[in-house]
C-alpha cells in the first residue's frame, strides 16, 4: 500500500511528537519529517518532497501563511493542510487565500485529521465544521440580496469545469493537465468566469462554489 508522505510543521516539539505518534496509528500515512518554522518547512519540502504538509500558522522566523504561499507557488504538487489552534473567521479566509487545501483546528478528533490528510492528498478541499461555518457566515453577510437571473447559467461547460477545479484547490498547471489545455487557456477561462460571476478573488470563488454546492466541505 502506497502511503501518504506527510511533513509536520509546528514550533512546539511536544505538538510535533504528539502528531507523529497519532499518525503512526494511521495505516496509509507516513510522517517523513518535521519542521519548527516556515523557513525550515520550505527547506524540508525541497529535500523530502512530501505529499502533504501539515502546517501550523503562528510560528517564528516565517509564519505558516507565508510558508503556505511559497510552497504552493514553488511546489504545486504538494498539498497543504493547516492545523492550528486559531478558528477565527479572519484566519480561515486568510488560509484559503494563501492556497491551503484544508483547515482543521487542533481540537479536532484524530479521525478528522486522517480524513483531512487523505482528502487534500486526493485533490479535494477539506474544511473543519468551524471553518465551514466561518465561510458560510462571511458569504451570507457580504452577499447582496439578488433577485436576478443566476449568473452561473451564463458559464460555459468548460468554465464550470475550471470553476470546480479552482475551488477544489488545484493549481493552474494541474487544471491544464486534467483538462488537457494550456495554462494560458486555463487562465483565460478563469478570468472569463470570474468576470461573469462578478468575483474578484480566489476566496470569493471558493465561497461561491460552496454556496452553490459545486464543491463539498
């Protein structure tokens, strides 16, 4: 059985030890390394090429948000699952904007952690109930009341495909590979669909996809 190779990033040794011990009980997961801050995490990703990075947010030297942005830019095949004690809405939205595929709080059950790792490894988004609630509440608060025709109906089939894949956390190159298109063409579809939906950021796009039931959480 092929195991999911995980890098654990947290500035507290006792937390890393606990996560490692917990994941040794998960048959299809293998912890291949640890890092104590974002800069060290980048170095370990270069050296070890993990499948999934389990990332803390509040760390010295380089925080988890910046590390997530750099990892997703430099190593698009590596998925990032954030595991943090913070569950405030601002953190959830910032984490998604940084490019993480999932968010779990440190109060989560061990089964939820294993499920999150598997989900992001297979290219899906994974949000804890706390994160999902924050996204829905933000959407409901920010979205104006609309009585007009749903702009989703204006999207072409290919634009809908790109919307779904972007919301699931795939990079432009990964989407290009899946749909057998050039990255430039994918970017074109993404620009067109965002214009049609009057959406201006990836965070808004993810929230829209959740609201429409295009992706599950």
